[in-house]
């Protein structure tokens, strides 16, 4: 799986906890789509680099989707 296919997201919960994970862009899209459903309840499963998370949708306060991170270094031209 290519690194450019992954993105960092941050999920904030109603108790103040925050979770950060590197996920495939399709997983971030699916999470946002699930939240657009009006918070009807249920859970969403997120496959991240370090494992699988099952998250109750009603506990999510916000999702931050980071833009692609720039790389420091030299590039061959």
C-alpha cells in the first residue's frame, strides 16, 4: 500500500479524549459519510496502521482530516 494513499485523521470524543490514526483515504471518506447520516447511532470500524478500532458514532464530536504532510529533504531533478 503506497504511503500517499494514507492520511492522518484525528477524532475527538465527547469526554475530551482525542485519537489520532493514519488510515487509508477511503477509510476517512467512509467515516465522514457515516457521520453525515445524522448520528443515527451504531458504530464504525476503522482500519489504521496499528490495528482496528470500533467507534460508537454518537460519541464523536469532531473529525479532523489533515492535509498531506510535506516531506523535508532533497528531491532528485
